[in-house]
């Protein structure tokens, strides 16, 4: 008998010791991003439930556009609030600052006929000054942020009443109102979809896939575990599908609103700052362990001061967007906005102890609240029950964070 016939098939070699399996990699990824992935799943379930319950009204192009415009200012506040909470602080004044900036804008544009572009710049500077004032007392004097921003909440609300004398001011110039209610103009040949919005969607898809590939390459360069290539392509395909579905929905109506572009720019800028810059890493270090951060050379007072200046600017921007959407400056503007922003940050993955959270998480948390509000209104649930449900959602999110920390610690 020849040796060829005697040769038997050798068993496959066992996996190299220390190389994790696909299941292990998936489990590690889920554990490290449990809050964020959990909220994504929760958001998807909420959308599916209310889409069915509302007889397919929730995802109609008009309603999706309204959803973006109605929640744009809350999402802007949520980004700033997430950074404040990561740094280990809280800001209770943002709702009143929204009203104060809206009142200041009304006085400048309506009473004094100031060009709206100049008024916008001055209002943003005013927001920076307000944030710097609070940041000074918190960072350099050492008064707790809860007390300082509580005082700010009262002071800015009173300032709003003084500026408006208890009455509303309207109308704002058309150019200013388009900042919140306007849409990107149509360009190119006629199609069934809004051409500029479709181009923006394709660019976003390409950028998202490139960012995922870049992050994968960086992990591989540092010899960290990466998910298998097949799962990576599945993740990228899911991202592209979600972005294009959203893009085509907007494109079938009037296209992307200007408010969405403002929010997208903020998301890109602050995601980059918090991930890739020194100041972003210092914010995380300060919130995670302030004494250790100080010993490592982090200038804690300067970082805290800048965090509140940033929050003031974002609150001013949210105030301008809200006033532009409302078409008037009103004394009651911004009521409970600080609670919505704080809830969005915690639902999106922030930790009460600081040092944890992402800008994407703030957006997800704000969308969870926004879809809940919109969906419950569509199916006729009263505002009293809506408040109860949102409170329970917030409690469940923070409770899950506490449970997850205990489980990891054990």
C-alpha cells in the first residue's frame, strides 16, 4: 500500500492561545459599550412601537422633519451638558440662559433693528460671558456648581423678565427665523429626492465608514483586539443603511433643515475634541479622578472654567435656535430645558460620578426623549402621563448604570 493511500487528514490546529474568539470579541465590545448599545436598541424599539401604534405616522417625512426641528435646541444643550457632567459638574441654569439670550436677541433685532447676523454674534458672546461668570465662581472660588448654576437659573430668569418687561417680542427677521425653520435650497436636475440632502447623506456615509476603518487600523496598530472583518463589514453596512434611510426620508420632503446642519457640525466638532485633543482627555481625567488628574499636571481650574464657557456658548446657540423656531422672544422660554438636557445626558450614558460619557451618547439620549415625546403625542397620551413615563425612563437608565458598575466591579 502506498504512502499516499495511508495518509489521513490531519485535524485542524487549535486556535492560538491568547487569540480571542468571535464570541469573546463581541462580548467584550458589548460590555465596554453596554449603555450606548443598550440605548441604541431602546431607541430602535421605541421607534418601531410608535410607528406601529401611530398607524405609520411617526416616520413620515413631515413628522421626521418636525422631530428634528422640535428637538434641535435640546440636543445642542445635551452636548454641552454631557461635557459638564463628564467633568464632574452640573448646570441648572441653561434653561434660563436660553430664555435670557432669546430676550436679548429680541431686544437687539426687534426693538433696535440691529442686523440679525451681528445680533447672533453678540448673543453668542453674551453666552460665553455668562458661562465665564459661572465658571469663575466654580473653578477659582470653589463654590459647588449646583449652587452657582442654581443662582444663575434665578438670575437669568429674572433678567429675561426685565428685558422683556413681562411681554413677548415678535416678529424676528425672516433670515434669522430660517436658521431654525429653513431648509437647504434645491440644486441640480429635478429628481424625486432633494439633491443636496442626498449628496450630504452620501458624504456622511463615506466619512462614517472611513472613521470606523481608521479606528480599526489604530487598534490593530497598538495590537489591541479587533472584531473580525466580516462583523466589521456588517457594522458598516448597518451604519450606511441607517444614514441613507434617514437621508431619503428627509429628501422626500423639503430636504435637510438648517437646524440639522448646525447640530451635525457641533457633533463632528465636539466628538473630535473629546476624543482626539488634550483638552478633551483632561475633561475625562478631571471627572474620573480629580486628585489624580491634578497630580498628573492637569490644570483643573482652567479646564473647569472652559467647560462652563463652552456650556454658555451652546446655551446661547440653543436660545437663538429656539427663538428662531418660535418666531418670538417670550418670558417663559426655556422652562425645564435644563432637566431635558440633564436627562438626555444620563440616558445617553453619562455617569453621576463623572468621567464617563460621549457626545454620541448625548445625541442618542436626546433622541430617545424626543421620540418618546413625539410618539406619545401622536397616540394621544396626555402630558401628565408623558412626564411619568419620561421620569421612569430616566430612573431606569441611571439604575442600569449603577447595576452595570457593580457587576463590573464584582
